[in-house]
C-alpha cells in the first residue's frame, strides 16, 4: 500500500477583550495567537509472508515507512519493522521495532505571550525549617533552600509571582521516539482463554512540554545539581534587600524540550470466558510491571523514578463480570504496587537522625455494581472503593508526627474520596 497526504493547518486564538487588554486585575493576560503550517507526507506498507502452512508454522514480516515534511520545521523519516511467527494454532510470537516523529504543534510554536499569577505557596522554601521537621520536604530541598540564602522561617507573605508562557518558534525541536516490543500470545484450544505477555522498551527524545510553575520551582530545589540545574534559571526572586527580597518574582513557563525519557517493562493481558447453564462468566486482567522510568529534563540531570512516589513499579486490574439474562454483575479489583522515597534528616533535638519516609504500600481498591437492561432503559447501581481504603500517608519515623499532607497527595492514582455509592440511569431515544 502506498499513500500521500497534504495537509494545511491554521490557528487563530483570540482571548476575550478584557484578557487581551490585560485589564483583569490578578488574572491572566494574553495576546492573539496566529499560525499556519503545511505538512506533506508519503507513506507505504508491505507485508511479506515468508512461511505459510509449513512444519515450522507461519512467518510474516511487515515493513512500513513514512516521510514527513513540515513547512515550519523540516523533514523527517520514520519506519516500523515487525515479525510475527505462529508455530502452531495456540501460540504467536511477535516483535516490532519502530520510530515516530512529532513536529511542534501550532499552539506550541506561535503562542503569543501570556501571563498569569501564582501564589508564593508553590515555593518549597516557604517555612522550610518547620516543614523539614514535619516531614513535608526532604533534607535535600531544605539544604538547597538554605544554600540559596533563604531563611528557614520565610513565610512567603507578599505579592504573587508572575508566570510567563509563549511559543517556541525557532527554538523547539521535534519529538522523536524509538520503541521495541517483544511478546507472546497463547490461545489454548481447550478453553476460551487468551493470554499475552509483552516486553516493551520506549525512548522519547525532545518531548515538548510546559512544566508548570510549581514543577519548575520544586524541581530546582529538589535537584541533585542545584544550583546548576537549568530549571533554576527559569525563575528569579525579587532580591535587593527588604522584606520582600525572598519572594519569587517571575517564572518562565514557556514550552521547552525535555531531553529524554526511557520506559521499560512487561505488559500482561488475559481473558477467560465460560458459559454456564445459568449465565456467562468473563474474567479479564491487565497488569504492568515497570522496570525503568528514567526522565532526563536536561542533559546530565536524569534520574530513574521507577518505584518512587506517584510512579509505582506495578499496577493492574482484575475484572469479573457475570451475565444472567438482562442482569449484569460486575466486580473490579485495582492493584497499585509499592512506592517509596526515603531520606535522612537531622533530629531536631540534636541527637542523631530521623528518617523521612514516604512509604506507599501495596494497595488494592474494590468496586462492584449490578445493572439491568430494560426495553429502552438501563440502570446501574454500584459502590466504589468498597473497603473505604485510605490513601497512603507521609510518615516521619522517629518524630512525633504523621501527616498525609505532602508528596503522597501528588500521586494521582490513589482514591481520596473514600467509599461512595453511584447510580446511573440511561434511556435510548
């Protein structure tokens, strides 16, 4: 198969007249964003059956390629190579390797300068002395705040910081990636069962992102390369002496290229079905074991986040569904693996050290529902977080405090609402 595409994109984003004039006190201001681009692509795909119906089974090779020319950026070629081998009717072995390419979007290139205001509480150096005692920040953050000359009781009282963002035309590089996947699929003849296990390795370079003011400031003070980390050059403090000298003044939140990200792991998917005389049962499972999740924002600043807070090394779901006539009974168990950050901090009494421990144990959430289909109506009644599982807490071992205010709250996969009932009614028209 061969093909070609020519595409022209245009963008005009006009804010409201109050925002455009910058007349909303304490709110954002922005200009008109205009941009256009033309993309030309040529692509082809080819499947080659090398073996078919032999004692060694079936073997097929697939090849595909794409040439992309983006007027505002330049040209790039990508490819995908795949091999599938089916030695018999039950097993399939597959391998793919390929690359991808994404030129900066019009909004990322041509965004007219916009400004917004963020409170000083995004600054991890606010009251860093007490926050260290309470286990809210790590020793590394506290040391870097002290090295920056910020008093341990800096209260952050004063005007908000101004965050600026604009497009990166002429500065942004395109995102590129390379991925390899090796897997095996088993579909036995003796049961309605399918099982797939895939090893994946993905590397993305020059990922385009606007990190956000809070991430920029925290990333600077949490860096092992402070103050040389490039994030530290994206904001400044008022300075010049006086009561406001330690306040953050401006933050550059423009689009930038993240140096690289590498992700490796195993994906498992399985499904089993069985028909009983009184109904049909379906079991489905999905799980991912992550071996590496290395993020390098800038050259030489990489760290592996696998197993750290917000980035557990295992996640999975197990679903059970039973259908009997118009009734459906559903159960889901969600699994989130262990994650932790451990640091050592001085004892406030001057006697040795205590341990700052954000330890998120293996957590399981359960939910259940029952549904009924009528002629044109449907109703679902269920309960989420059936066991009322609480989110993991940040604990300071050796100190008389325990809190769930801090890094654990930044892990979005946890349930912070608790047990709750839900009801959904639908009707077809």
